[in-house]
C-alpha cells in the first residue's frame, strides 16, 4: 500500500461523498490541523488515527475506499468473513510497511 494513494483516495472520497473535514476531525478526535496537513501531504497519520478515520466514513464511502486501496472490486459482494480477512491483511500490511 502506498501512502500517497491512501491520501489521494481519501481526498477523492471526501469530495465525492461531500464530507466535511472538520466533522471528520471532530468525530475521530484527530486535530483538524493534523487532518488537513495529512490531506495536503505535509504530515502522515498513525495507523490508529487512519483506522479511526476509516470508521468515521459512511459505510459506502469506507467500502469504496478500501476497494480501491486493496484492488478488491465491489467489497459489498464479499461475505463478512472475507471482509474480516481483508481487514486483517490490511492491518498486517500497514504494520509491516511501518517497520521499514
């Protein structure tokens, strides 16, 4: 997974779903300046903050974001078990990439 892809896709999701960055910041307890700096490419987010951000997205937006990030296709068609497996792989990949 590429941090730039994660950033660009999140910006696209925020725009496509007409989400308010300040509301996302408030919902996730991520300082709005940190979130804006992340979206502008000036700062990275920790894994825990990124996961909070994912949880704050509306379900359809979150599923679309994860589908693009992991090349899954339509995540809605997957079983709950498959979704759990993907989430586990995603977290493992992020943790592994942070060890570099």
